[in-house]
C-alpha cells in the first residue's frame, strides 16, 4: 500500500545533540511538508519542499534543517539551536489534492 | 494576525445537535481548502475537501466564501464518535499549506 512512513515513532534527545527524523513516501508526490504540534495546539509549518533539491522555510524554521535529495525522502534535523524541541512532529505530502500524513514522531528531551 | 484562524472552542454539545465551525484565512492567493479531523495523539485524517459551490458528505457540509475569505463545516445529528479536534487547512498556489489551531468538539450522551 502507498503511504508515508515516519521513523522513529519515539525519539529522545540529549541537550546539545542534533537528531534527524525520517520521512519516506511511496506515493510519487512532489510536495512534502514538516509540521510541529505542541499539546493542545494546532500544526505549525516548519519547512516544505515542492520539488527535489528545493525547499522553503515555513513559519517556525529556526533551529531546524531539511534536505530533499530524493523525491521519496524529506528528513528533518532538529539542531541544538532548537531550545524547546519537545513536540509531536508530522510529515505530510501532497500530490495535487489534500495532504497525506505519516503517523508522526514524538520527540522528547532527556 | 495568524494566516488561518479558527473558532477556539471547545464545543460541548448533546448527541443529535447541529454544530458549525468557522475558519477565516488572510491570504487571498489561497487556492484549496480542506477540513481534517484529529483524534487525541494521532495524525490528522482528511474529513472533506471544500469546494466553491459547497459540498456535502452525509451529515457533514462544507462551505467556502471567497469574498469574505472563510470556510465553514456543519455537522448535523452529532454522534458520540464525532468527538475530536477539527482542523481547517488552506493551501496557496505557491505550495504553502497552513493549518488552523483546531476546534475541539465533545459530543455528550
């Protein structure tokens, strides 16, 4: 079945450490997105990419970085510059219609 | 001002009630609109697209008003299983996709 796979499901980060969240899709979608969701809040856009080797900052890009070397993959790195990284991270893709979401990654600080 | 704003809620309604949510957007270049449902600690799931002429799917009706830049979702004959957070999302023609903060609905027996 086609879909979006996010891994890991749970991730723990030490202070000062960079961590990378994986997002892979086999839907052949061009556009991919990363969102952050804090408890009781809505989804905030971190980065998005409409095509391979191109991406744009969303509303809260500071402390995060992405790459889009392959159509299927859009990894998100949470850098040590992100001082409050604890949140639910959601990856999504669009192929001309509504967004399809992965199951999400829960990131916590140790 | 946020790009997409929703009724803050929460909405607490009895079973069988009709409830409506509104969502306003500020970017006039917005091109496509959707309503999603999110259950606690899960990813959002598509509820329905919103078309200019309005559209209905069973007990759910979505409307779009481009002149006033808002979309709405109407739920008729609420069920206990409708309890969730409802999110509107607005996509621009430049590919940016922005969600509202969500409105929480609790349907009580």
